[in-house]
C-alpha cells in the first residue's frame, strides 16, 4: 500500500517509539463534516464515508466503520487494509502489540480515547495533522450574515438565562452553535455552511469569538489560559480533547449537553416557515428531475443524473450548495447504503435511487426517492421490497403518540411493517435536519437506541429502507414536522415535502385501504400546495405525476 501520507505517519511512529497512530473523522471546530485537507482517514486509506476510525501501526492499517458502509469500504480501501465493522475500542484492545498510541488532540474528543483495555496508552501529539496535511490556510473563508435568522439578542438571552440557572460563569461552544446564535454562515466546508470557530460566552452576556486564524496564531489558547477559577460549561461531544484539557487546568469544567443545540432543535415559527418554503422549492425541482429521467430513459448513467440534479438545483431561488454529495445509484449499487458514483458512470438498469439535499439560504433539505425508467420491465422483487418500505414510511408518517414517547419507541412501531416480513435496515429511521445548517442535526434521532423525546417544532427525516447485497437497495425519505394533534398531550408528524412515489414500483395488493388513502391524501395536498408556487411547465408535471392510486 503505497501512500506518501501513510509513509509520513509510519516514520513518525518509528521515530517517537510509538506502536501506532489513531485518527478519527473529526472537525477541529466541533462540526459534523471534516475539512477536506484534514480528513486524514480519506488521505491515508481512500475511504470517503462519514464515519470511520483508522489505526496505523508499524506494519498494518486497520479501519473501523459501521454496517452502513459495509460495501463501500470494501470497494474503496486497499486489500492490505484490515476492515472491521465491530466496535473499534474492543477490537484495538485485542491487539496486544499495540500499547503506545498517538493521536492529535484537536481531532479527537474525550470519548474517542476512553473505554479501551488497560494496557492501551494514548499519547497526545498536538499539531500532528497540520504538520502532515498542511491545512493551516483559511484565507479563502468568507463569513456572511444569515438574513433569515431570528433575533440574536433574544437567542443570547435564552442561553445566558439557562447559564445563570445552572450557576455557570461561562459557556464554551463551537461552530454549529456559533452559527445559529449569531446568524453567521460561511463557505468554510463544502455542503455545510457553518461559520467556523469557538465562542466563550459569559453569564453577563459578554462574549469572545475566535475564528480559525485566532486559533492557529495562539490567541484562543492565550485567552483560555487567562480564564481562571470559573465554573465553565461545555459539551465534550463538540469540543476537541485538547481544548477541554487546557480549560480544565484552571477552571471547574461542567460537561453538559449543548445548551444552544437543545434550543435550536425546536424550530421557531420563522424557521418552520422558511423550511417549508425550502421544501416546496425542492419538491418542484424533484418534479423536473423525475420527468427528465423518464424522458431520457435508457440513455442515463449515474453521473449523468448527479450532474442534472445540481443543474436543476442551481436554477432554484436561494440556492447556496448541496447539503451533501448526492447519492445516485442503480438498483444493485443502491444496496450500498451510502453509495457514491464518484467518477464512475454506471448505467441505470431499471431503477435509480436518489438521495439528495440542498442548502438554500432559508432552509436545508434531504429527500430520497426511487425512480424507474419508463419502458423497462420492473422485477417483482423490486415491487415487493419497495412496497414494504413504503408501508413502513406511511406507518411512521401516520403515528400519533403521547408526549414523552422516545425515538426508540417510535422506531419500533414504524419498523414493524418490515420486521413482520423479516426485513430490516442498518441505519436510523430518522435524523434531525437543521435550518440552513447541518443536514444531520445533533440530539434528534429515531432509531433502535434513541432516547430522543420529541417536541412540537422539531423537523426530522422519515427514511426506512431495505438493502439486499448484489441485488437492490430501496429507501424512501421525506421530512416531517412534529406538531400537536389537537391536544397538547399527543403529537403527530406532518410531512413538509411534496414528491410523488413511483407507481410502477408499488404493488397495490400489498397495501391496506388506509395506506392507499394516505397516499392519495398526500397527493391531493401536494397538488394544492405546489400549484401555488409552480410555473406553467411545473403545473403540467403536477398533473402528470400526482395520479391517485387504486386497486
């Protein structure tokens, strides 16, 4: 496995008498996505998935990821890399010849390096990743105001009130929360318009912001060293290990759930309106995309579709960026949950799975549909799997549940349609969605282990799937808003995007009368809402693709 970065890492390991060096998919400013230059895992191993841990030893390379990437990791990494889908802590703990392990403390959080066997010793190596990958140039970053954000002073007041109730003298937070509180965005990271940096907020409302250059030139560190004897709150999930250790030297640090993220997951009235508007815009884009695919039919490859998606999005008002690189996969490739066409242009056989999202200036979107080509016979197995996923999707969208119901309970109810047929999928049922921020919002999840308690104003995805390796992958995803169900003690979901399902994939005989009614009601509402915003051509597409289904 020849790789200049790998050689540099190994050289450091030998020179400093280490047994290995461990890398995590971390942004040094607490965000969801990595800077491309600091994505050590991709640079060393070529693996492009959003989650992985990489251990380089003197003679071996080990990569650990989760089952979502089981197929993708095999396709992307060298045969010489040892691949594991198991918990990296237990697997590394079994390696008796690995004792002294280096890590860059700006690219790890506390929980990354705890929970190992007693013989493992971690050695912090500050500035290691910068020395190897040279990421220190931030001159390209342009920070701008979020014109659709709510009042900054009101947000700060809510945070400082919470701080005083918790007897906190100060609160330290990173990019995600900085961006929301101060209505700032930037071009720092592709697909992810956060304003990068840290903020120290004091309980009297005063604050100090630090951007990347302030951190690299030592201003941030000098400021922290001067803060002494305070009770400081922070969320250790979003603050790098190095900073937590530094601020803990002279202060009492209280590790709490991010105050600001707890506020922003419940959207304001303005944010809800903006998100609904963004999804209407996205839905009209989807109608044009579906029609283009149906017309082009047999001539398409995956990259062709990916390029067309971006072209159509750029025509929409308030477009800023995609919210992630679009997943475009033919039926077989779609079995890889987070498949990416990269530089391939595999031909679309009878169906294409498209999972795509957009960063509009007024909202963030995330939608998945499976679309068939017009004149191709659809296998019966495809109809079966698609319809079972659709049943699960409708089950979730239709849920009415009491206040206090957890994400794991909702997950079980909605997956039952699949479980009854011995089907399942290895990703969450839903995730939070930010407002012109992160497409995967922290502290909202619907899944097997989710403890999330939902409240009105939360927006999340509804995305069940089925993935049969070497055969087919199916996923259907809409965004839903949590609302009261005519009673403050019971909640429901309201779907906020309006995109047809592919009727050629639906086996109506597998649907109940109630499920058919749900689809037809959804179509009728979609037609009413989209018609208010559609141009003449889009009006025709609305009539063309929102066709009621019947037995």
